[in-house]
């Protein structure tokens, strides 16, 4: 007979993954309790959550969501979910990894697609959402500034000519 609490846990994992904009599975083995606390805090500050889950229950939840894993999950696994910014919590994991050489990414899920380790590593290298938006706005503003400048150039040119004529007349 299946334990009711395990069914509830699988449903909870499924709901967490469905609600998240992005999800990553990480292996946190080798981190001290203080380092895990720092990791959780960094993820929380960046709009995400970290939950330690059992591999069997996570595998069942993923299968029920339509994700088939190429290989079974091994070792301790934590589920990192991004609820606000898709990349920021995952970048927080990378920040801690750079600092302590752990944790390791196992896989990621973005927009209903499983990401390979290479894709996940490329994703966390991207600039943050605010930086990307700023670059986008700057890209939009630059042609508009040029257009405004080109419209005002004839008036500036006329003013320069009139100023030169006025200076010439004052000299005479």
C-alpha cells in the first residue's frame, strides 16, 4: 500500500515545479551546514527557493509531469525553483559554486523543457534580467536619439551660420 504522505509529497513537488519559471536540480553534497544556509539565503534573496527532496519522489513527480530522465538521480538532491526572475536564483547557485566549488547542477527545467548541463551553464552566464532590460531600452533609445539629432541639425546649422554672420558684422 502506498503511503499517503508520499503521495502528498509527490503532488507538492509537482505543484512547485509547475509554478516555477525555472527549476534546477543540484547536488549539494560536500557543503557544510553553514554553506548550505548561505546557499539557501542567496537563493531566497534572488527570488527563489531551495527544497531538499528524495530522488525517488522527485523522479515520480517528473515522470508524472512528462519529463523522462536519461539516468536515475543519484546522491542528495535539492530542488531550486525560480519564481520571480528565471535566472537570478540559478545565478545564486553558481555564485556559491564559484565560492565553495560546490554544489553541482544535475539538470534544469525551463519553459517545459529539460536543459542539459551545458545549456544550464550557458543560462547562468547570461546577465540578469534588469541588465538585459537596460540593454534593450538603451538599444531602442539610441536610434531615437540619432533621429532627434538629425531633425535638429538643420536648425543648429542655421544658428551657427547666423552667429557667424553676426560676429562678422560686429567686427566690421
